[in-house]
């Protein structure tokens, strides 16, 4: 029987690369998106879902579970970057939206699979800003919160379910296209490998943590950032 992975934010960027990675290795993929589904992928079915709406999450996950009959891995990838710099530039509505999508949405997605997953893996997509901070303190705060959540769920769900996080550094996605080119160059120069990450680099790490190749790993954060952060 094929294994099944649920991937949020699967229509583009890291989520799309992750969907392709799992599909290419024989998994069935339930890909969740907010506004527009991704391209057609073998063994992949898309479901529209709003990460800031608990009812939408519950209904979409239930539909996917009914279609596939099981879930072996959850990848909490969907997130929101507001491009707001400095706490004084945030209004309460934007704070609530970023926290709801990046943090609460992940909690709710995880909660919705607990009665569907007898064993398997959960992988949360954090960020290197969770370690070093950012000019966007709310975004960085939500990504740091995922690390505490990851460790807590690893303790709660062991030994049947392993829970880990992946923290990408600067990655060639739509998010980076909104950065000043000089800032992008600075980020690349600050890495040891002197290159920006590709979505496939992150997808490879996620897939590793989902398979038995990482069977003795739980409760960790795997930094995929070309040496930008070393702990």
C-alpha cells in the first residue's frame, strides 16, 4: 500500500518541490493550497484550504483522508510573510493574521491528523530566523514558536510518531523575489557554500525526515541553510 503525505502550501515553492519529491518516490500526495492549485503531479490531488480558518482546515483534511484512507506524514509548510519591518510598523490585524497562519494554523493542522495517524512523521517548516532573528519580529517569532511546538509534540507522540522541524535559509522562492537584490547578495555571501538554496534542497531534507532513513531522529531542527547558521 502506498504511503500518503499531506503537504500544506503545496502549490508552489518549497511545498511544490516537496510534493514532487514524495510523488517521485511513490507516495500519494494530498496537496493543500489557498488560492490556486499547483501543476499536475502524478499521484497528487489538490485541496483548497484557508490556514487561518479552523473549519476550512478540518473540512479539507477530512476530505483528503476520506479520499486516501490514511496519512503517514504531515508536512506543515504553508506560511505567510508580511514584509513588515519593525514591530512599530505592525497593526493588530496583520499581527493576528501572521500568527494565525504561521503558528495557530500549524497547531490546528497537527491536531486534525492526530486521530487519523497511528504512526508516522510530522515535519514543521521553520526558518533560520528562528535562531538569529529578523527585521520582521512577528514572522521570526512564529517560526521560533514552531521549534518549541516541534519538541513538545515529539515528546507527546513518541514512540509511534516522530516530529521534527526543518529550518531553511535564503531559498529561491517567490518570497525572495521581493527582497532587495543587494540584500539577497548579502545573504548568499554570508553562507559557507556561497549559494542560495533551491526548493529541492529543502524538499530533500523533508523527505529524509519522513523516511526510515531517519528512524532514530525526533524532536530536532534540521538547518538547511548552506552553513548560514551553525549551532
